[in-house]
C-alpha cells in the first residue's frame, strides 16, 4: 500500500506470503512503483519514503538491499530537511512513538503516467 503527499509516496507495507519470501517478489513490487514515479529527468521528480521499525531486521535488510534506497535516518533527521514529509510520515505511520529508520527511494519513470 502507499500514501501520496504531492510528489512523495509513502510505502506503508510490502507484503509477500511467507512461502514466497526471498524470491525477489517484494523487490519487484517496489521497483514497479518506482518505475511509475517520475524520476530525476522529469521536471517534477517523485520520491517514495519507507518508515521501518528500527528493530525489524528483515525490513531493514530488505530496504538496504534495494540499492537505490537511501537511508535518511531518524524521523528527526527527516524533519530537519523536509518538515512536511516528516509530518506526513508521522501521521501515516504512527512513527512519533516508535524507534524508526526512514528510507528514501527516487522515482525512475519518465512521468508519462502523470501527464
């Protein structure tokens, strides 16, 4: 699932059946989303954000393995540079009361889906 904030998407969940995990399905789902979001070549690039529980090792490893996922840091660190994004992440993810790590992923598409 995802939540949209102007040019930013929040990845809420990447769900894959336990019997199908570690086969690249979650990576393909996130990659497909990124290919649908306008990338850096676009006049208005989009980003996707993922808020991960700092104690969820599987989720931390998943986003770290994405290659294009930039570990931004804590919610406070996001708030210092993007207060509106931090506010949206707090509302959509309940991140205010949890120890979280935030990842940013950039769109890779040409923006044609948003014309």
